[in-house]
């Protein structure tokens, strides 16, 4: 395993995407420093953050010991997981067939589970008006995706064989299942997987990072304006 002497700088807020990286860093057991980016106050638009995350989204990392010994910044949670997995040689296989398995489920989460669950959260919890079609549309799509996971996990412990970054990417989006209108009792294989991951000490530590900063955005009108009113300018 690659040694890490200087701590990785993690730009973070306690959300399902942020949890992916705290869980990975805790599983790796490497030093890291958290730089909180309060997305409800618009700190993601600060120029110094945009230099490392031009999409004004967290998480992002700065690794002072990047390729060739030079610092490197990485944004997008999936890309960060892949980078850390390659660098430290853990939770991201080097065998091509096994790596493809992990990547399929990583990108399934990045392109499907996360965005659809996010929309379900928005229309069920945060939208200023209740739009029945949108609520039904995204609640149903979350239900479908939960079903995909449940079927996948019928004959295996984890999404891609061994425990991997694909599991780390998905756990945070299943954690708030009730806000998505889902009952894990309807998905016994997924429920077993969920409980298995929550029992891992590193997952517990990763989910706890910054919990003191979490609050109910649904009751914060200013935060909603910042988060849901963004345009190109």
C-alpha cells in the first residue's frame, strides 16, 4: 500500500456525495484534513474553491503527494474514489474484469441512483410547491433503482463482488431512504447490504464527519435560495 505522509485536503460538507469520500479515507486509514464548504451559505462559489472544483460542487480533494510527487486536485466524487483506489491499491481492483464490475456499479450510482434520489428529495422535501407528477415520477424511479440493487444483491454480499468503491458510493444515498419514500423492508437483500455496511467502523466514522453541521434545509429559506436558484451567473 502506498504511504501517505502529508494529509489529503478534503473539501467537504456532510451530504451523500461527501460521505463517499470520508468513508473511503477512513477505510484507507490515511491522514486527511477536512475543509468544510458550507453549501447553504454559498461557500462553494468562492474563487479559491472554484479553482479546484469548477462545477461549484463538493467534495473535492487536494493531494499534496500526487503523481510525480506534485500536488493534484480532483473534483467529482466518482473520480475521487477512482483516484484514491488506484493510488492506494485498495477497494478498486487491478484485474480488468473485476475493475469493469466495480466501474459499472460506480457509474450506475453516479448517473442514476444519486441524481434520481436527489430529485426525489427535492420534490418531496424542498420544493416550494408540491407537484404530484414530479413526486410520483422520482419516487417511482427510486423504487425501480432500489429494485435493481435488491436483485443484484440476491446472490452476492456486495455490488461488485468484494467490498469496493461502488458500495461506498451508494451507501450514503440509501441512508435517507425514508425521504425518498422507500421502505427497506420491501427490499430484503438491499436491507441486508445496508446493515452490513453500517456495521463497518470506517463507514460509521465516515458518516459522522461534520454531523454537527447538518441541519434541515427544508426549513431554511436562504439556504434553499442558494442551493436551488443557481444559474450560469
